[in-house]
């Protein structure tokens, strides 16, 4: 039978479209958006200046190889710039990796509460996303290994993970890598690596440098505060970098993003201030929300996962509605198989204090 209209490939229409965090609280004067893990400190002033400096050149195509930015990243991390690819956000790179390495009958593994983009990019290629269980809201290496078949082509792992905030120590990542068949690509998504102060953690640079089947993705959207510009990068083996460079858009990163990215990566002081702010308020929020009697999953990133009871009037959805009336917007994470939790991004001191006060009032009020 001839189709009567164009039909996307298998899998595309099985995708549940990604729903970004809310940003509006109707009728509330002052809104605090704590739903998308954006930095409360904003970008480096130097990044803003660099961005502005590109305005007179908007008619020129950018440097398609983003050389200045790859060299700046190389200097910052001690990496060979030839093994870096930049993208329009790390989402772009995750899509490209899936597009390059997956096809119809393949499988790609992600974990139970892993980042939603992984099944989306997998389905988009016609391959099958395989979801494996976690233990204590943390990726489980044995569960991942158990799910590997002849068809497995990619393992996607966010470390730290969003929305749980948990991470695996480097030993566990190495154990996972050692037992993965050599043809399986391990994608380490280290979007929140800049926030981690635990010393048993590593983003994966060493592992990428010493193997043929590991890549690490990073983003400028979180600690660098450039989410609006769409900028990410990937470090990988030469053969994978070559494949991605063949299929990426020839100008996938704008000149404004390149300029701002160079300034941001060089402003180490701004990164340190952002990390210190986060470390301090992450601990404070975890403790204060815990004192209210709510369970908080210990986080190493710039957000916390707060668990609510299923009692009528006290649920995550009830809390979400209550907080929204006060202009405090958190992320409802049912799509991440966490229907009884809200994710809260670490905000300014003012926002953090308002959230704790509002949660206290929410729990104090008589059940509906
Ligand atoms: C925020 C985030 C990213 C970054 O996405 P961009 O496209 O770079 O903005 C990647 N992975 C995870 C797990 C994230 O939470």
C-alpha cells in the first residue's frame, strides 16, 4: 500500500516531547524560576561583553570549527582541541551521537530516572531505548551491565544525574567501562561536573583519553550561565570526533556563543564564586528542608530532589501549586518516574529562604 502522506521513521511518533520547566506564575508579581537548574548568579560579565562585541558582525558566518573556543577549553582542561567538538547545547551533541551510532534494530541503555533526552534521541533514530532500574535513586552499574545485549550500541549515563542529583564514584564508572563490550559507546554526560566537590568523583576525562569507546559531554548552560545561548562541548576519541564532525551542522555554534564561551571558560573566578554559592546553599537547603520532615535525596549538583507524602493535600502536586502561588516555580518530575517529588534548583539566598518558609507554611496548613 502506498502511504498517502509523508511518514516519519519508526520511533519518532513514540517520542513524548520534552516539556521544559515552567517559568510563569500567573498573577504573582515576583517570580523565582527554580525549575531549570539555571545559575542564580548569571553569566560572567566578561561573557556578556564578549557576546555584545559580536553584534556588529551578525551578517558574517561564524568559524564553523569553533577553533578559538576549542582551544580555550583545551587550555582550561589540558585537552587536545582536535578531540573536542562544540554543539548548540549538549543536547545537540547527544542527538548527533545517537544519529551517528544508532540504527533501527539497535538498543541504547539509560537509567530509570535518567535525563529524558536519552530516550528521545534514541527513538528519533528508530532504535530502542532500554530503561534499567536504579538503586536509591542512583545509577546501578550491575543493572546496566545486565541489560547489555548484542544489540546495545550506546549507554547514556548522566553523572551527576538530573533530576536525582546523585553521582557514581569514578571507580564505578571504570568498572562499568571495563565490563562493557568494546563496540558499546559509553556517553558520560557531565553537565553538572563543575558543581561536584566530592573527591571520589571524576567527569571522565582520563577515561576518554585512555579508551576508544567513551565520550564526555559538557555544557555552558549550568555553571557558566549561558543556557540561552545554546552551547556545549564533547571530548572523545579521534575516530568519534571525526564521525560527529561529518554529520554536525557546519555552523552549529554561533559566533556569539563562541565569543561568550571563551570569556566564560577563562573567568575562573566567576566559576569559583558560583560553585561556592552552590556548595553553601545546597547544604543549607538539604538540611532545612530535611528539618521540615521532607525527604531530600543527597545531591552533588545545583538542585535537590524533594520527596512528598501521598497524603491528600500534602502531595508533590499540592506543594507545586502552593509554591507557585508564591511565585516559587519548581519542577514537577513525574515524567522522570518520580510522581511524588519536586526538583528545586539552588537559587539566590532570597529565593532559597522563601522556598523553605513556603514549604513550612505548606506543611503547617491544615490538610485540605
Ligand atoms: C542541563 C543538562 C544538560 C545540558 O543541556 P544543554 O543542551 O547543554 O543546555 C545536559 N545533560 C543534563 C543531564 C542536563 O541536566
